[in-house]
C-alpha cells in the first residue's frame, strides 16, 4: 500500500489541509501546460488558488461572487480549448450552479474541472450554510461527470493533476481543516481505481475523503477486539471501481460505508447500488443522517454527527451482528 | 447577396420554419419567425465568418444561441448555409434526430454549445471572448443571441458585469426584443426598461435596430466591430411571429406551433408576402 509508517498514531502524523494539495497541484499543472486556467469567485485565498494566481497572474480569472457565471465562463473557455479549474466552496458549486453544470458542462462534455472546497461538517464554526453535505449526490447523478473525493493532502495533489490530464468534466471535493497526511508519494492513485489500504476478513469499510483515516484508526482498534477489518479508499465516487468493491464484499460479507456527506445519495449510496445489484450484503452507513450541519470545532462535530472513529467502530460491530 | 436577395432568403427561412414546426408538432413559433431577419443577416450578409464545409476551422467566429428554444430558425439557416442537408429539417424533435428540441452541441455542425436553459449562453460567450482576447490573441468574433425575457435571469447580469469589466470588445450580444414571454408581455411580467441605460451603465455600447430591417442589422453588426474597449449589445426590436399575420404580436405563439390548417394559412401568407402578391392569396 505504501502508506506512512506511523499510520495508526494520529498524533505523530503531519496534518495538512487537502486544499493545500489542490493549490500546489494547480501551480504544477500551470507549469506543465499553458492551457490551464484558474477561475476564482471571491474565495481565492481560501481555495488556495492564490498560489496559482501569484505564479501566473494572466491565467487567473476573477469572476466575483457569481457562481453561475463561474461555471459557464469555464465552459466557454473549455469549448475553445482551454483547461479551466473553477474553484469555490462546495455549497456554492455545485450547490448554486447545478443547472449550469448540468447543461453547459456535463451535457456539453466540456473539459471543465470544478472544485468544491470546504466540503463536510468538518468545515466547523461557519455552520450549516457553509457545510457542503450534498455535493457528491448532485454531481454523481450527472452523466459524463467524474467525481473524486481524495483522502489526504498528497492524494488531493495527485487527483488534481490527474483531473487536469484527463478529458471531460470533473468534480473534486476537499475539506477545510488540516487532516492527517497518511499516504506517501509512492501510494498509487488512478482515477477510477479504489485501493485496499488495509486487508481484513470480517468487515469492509469503504470510505472516501479524510474519513478514510478515521476508518483506518477504527480498524486498528477493532483488531485488538478480534474483528479483522478491511479498509478501502474509494476516492473516485464516479466512475466507481465496482470490481474492487464487489471483491471486498465477497471477501468479508459485510460493509460499512463512511463519508463526511449525507448518507442519502453520496458515496455510500453509490456503493449500496453496486452491491444490491451484484452482491447484496448487510451495509451500515456512516455519514450525516439527513440533517443539516451546525457550528462547532472539527473534532466535536465529527463526534456529534457520528463520523468519528468511535461511531465507525459501532457501525462495524452492528454490521457484523447482521451477517 | 443584395438586400432583395437577403429578404427573399429570410422569407424562405420563414417558410421552412413553419414546415418544420408543423411536422414536429411542437416547438417555438413566435421567436423563431421573429428572428429570421437577424439570422439571415448574420449568415448571409457577410457578418459571421464561417465555412460550412469546415465547421471546426480555427478562423471561424463563434455564434452562441442562448435563447436556444428558437433553434428552428438557426437550424434552417445552418441548412441553407450548407452545414447539413435541408431534408433533415423535417426531423426536428424526432427520436434519433440530430435536430434536438433544444440544440445539442455534439449533433449539429456549426453549433458551439448546447443550450436551452435561459441565461447561460452569454456567460459562455464571455468565456470564449475572454480567451480569444487574452490568451489566444485571435481576432475571431463572438456573437451571442439572447432574448429579452431571458434578461430576467440574474446570470445575464453577472455576464454583463464580467464583459464590461473585462472590456470584451470582441463580443456582440444581439437581444431579441420582441416584448413577449410565456406569461405575457415582458413589461407586465418583469419590466426591463430602461434596458439601454442598464447595459450602458454596465460598460456596454448599445445600438437599437429594427429587427426586420436587414440592412440596418448588418450595419449595426459591422459598427459593433469598430467599438473597441467595450462589448456591444444590439437591441433588435422585433415582432413576435413576424411574417405570419395571425401570429404577429400574440404571445400565445411563443411556445405554440401551427396545426395543418394554420400552417397552410401561414405558408400562403408568407408566399404572398402578406397578401401583397394577389395571385397567391386567391
């Protein structure tokens, strides 16, 4: 797997926000390809587009607080051969400009890369209006759209570069706060491929985003309680690596999905669709249970919304009991 | 083409629109007929730079139809311009047809973007114009057609602000000012006036034209290409349903199509140029 050495010692791991990976990757892409254009909607610093803006000021376009315009200007650029990355918070894109993404980007198969920063309850004190919990649901249902939720700073960097190099619409989501960096440069990343980060026999936890590390921590603790847990990093929500998911379910016979997103319609739902059609097994879903977010600090919100390691452990035990 | 030939061409386009809509049994009559002169001016009046035999050529202008529901007029003009055979016009809105109810980019040569959800095209046009001006240093022009009702959408104003800020002089918007929308007259549903002053305050140059005077339209288009530092809006004042007497001015024809009897009447009207040619109207 090529993961870090102190994988299970959270306090020993370096913490970095996934959006930093995005910002750095943009600069790298910008150096490789002069067709890379970045668009901001008045959240340039917060979405880490300011690093690109500094390096390539002529290739950065500010549209102001106008997300519908953001999406369609990006579409226009893509239709004349540019590779635009349009960035704002996930609540605004795809939240506010879903119709624009649907028609001008997805229906057109325009080569636009959309990024939704500040996704998840982990956004913190800003509260419900800024905690994007439905973005995976409303992007994965669009034909021609690739949806990726990378698990840490490094994977975000790789995912951004991969998105820049592939043809077609892509939506990338990342969190706000610093989260553990637990993959390495050697950890493979390929759009459309899920990775088994930890092998196990009794339950598969299929997770995406920073929640993957919480899943690994819970797996480590459950081992000592006699439960062998497999952890799959399902970064590409669409197109999903159905083969790996089904293989894992066949191996363990029980699944827990985990994400910082509504349980309705997110990555977990997508996994349920695949398993129900191919290999039905008991599933427990960790995610936001049909409620809006609220203000708080990241750690306490993860607990409050049952997205933390303890909640994942509970879900594992529950699903084992259903086998 | 001289003016007389252009007027005749516009009349041909109108006849094709009626035939298409009658065959399709659904679609948008008023706007399509109303904009026949503008589209004729654009494609046959030496305004838009294009090559129907090489629809992807690098030197081509971009034409964006934002109020894409009036695509019957665009499809007819593209066919007459040689992008695809005229016979295909009768497949409008049929299953498997390249002529979808609202344009699908991948299926029709000469169409740069899919459309149909109002308010999006102007932003797309801005993106293209921005690229040509700032990245590619190309002198290709971007023509964006919109409707007046469409200006209810906030996104139109987002795009207008963006174009003004970035001085997108290579962008010309042509608005179909026919004063109608689905629920009634525009000034009753959501008043737009003073429209010219609004756009001017956003940093645009504005030209009013008679949307049925082909010479005036061509003149305004060429004028817009001499305005540097600002994008241009051409407000084309049109009569919805123009050319077919019983449709003119009536907003109910926005989304309605003529049945067989009405289509016959409409074609008779168009053939006789509104009753002026006596032998046709007997």
